[in-house]
């Protein structure tokens, strides 16, 4: 599980990153909103721990920008701001949970797992006019059925679950093929080409985009 910790307190970032790493997670950090958005554009994460009060772009701005880009990465607010109206605002903006500092570390870990279970249990995904039925492994675009192999569906699902963010070749190899090493073949590129022929070529606007040096992004662009 890849976690992005966004907070302007370096001691807090180090403390949380160390604890989550010891819990078996992979952590990256960002000291401000601009850095967080840059990381979330170039890299793929399973969950974001986001503070409200940040230098430059505040947490509210980061969340608004993410959802505007159709990036549905789960977000847990972790902040000292405990007013009820701010908790409600954070959840209404698209946050999955809201934790007030100071907190028990065990509670943070438990809430991360709860949010991830909920996120993974979703039965449908949508990006633009693309709809995916995860229960029946079915996909449609503009109401038209798209026939996909099991591997192609898994590849499209990985991209859809990280919509708006670049998914690296290494992550696709691990998620879709279960490989934690590079086999030295062009298997990813071959399947991306096949997927584009089915998902993009019959339609006016492409959804699958290549980000040079970063990976592939599934999103609707104007």
C-alpha cells in the first residue's frame, strides 16, 4: 500500500512515515500542497493523509484540484482543526475520513485499513463515459459494450482506480501480472496498445494517455 503523507511539520511526517513503514506500507511525503499535487500527478498512491493547514495551497485546495481532475484516490484528513463544520466540509469535499490530532497511532492504521477495504469493495468505476462493472468484469463506453480479456480488464481497472494520476509500468506489472521485477519484455506496451484499440479508437476522444517517463493516465481531457 502506497501512502502519501501531506503535512508541513517535518517531525510529524517522519514519525508517521516510520510507523506506517513498520506496518508494511510504502510512504512518500510532501511538505505543501503544490508538492502534493505534483506527486499525485506524476505518481500513483493508494491513499493520501492530508492536513488542512498547509503553506501555499491549503488542504481544501488540494482536495478540490484532485476531484476536479477525476482523481478518486482515497483521502483521510489528518488535522488539528476539530470544528464540526470543518469535519463536515472535509467529508463533503470527497474525503473518506477525518482524524483530529493528536491521535493514537493504532487508530490511524485501523482507519487506513477501513478506508482501503471500503474503496476496494466498490462495485462500479467510471471515467468520463467509460463505465466498469467490477462484479461482472464488464465495461461499456457511451453505452457500447467493450469486450475485454481478463488481463485487459485488470489493466483498465488499475488505470481507472487511479484515474487522473500516472500509473507506472512497474505498478502495472505488479498489480496486473503480479510481478515485482521487470521481465525485460514489452508486455505492458503490447496490452496498452490492445486496450487503446478497444477503449479509444472507436470513439472521438481518447481516455488513455501516455505521460513520458511517468506511465499511463486514464482521464477525460478537453
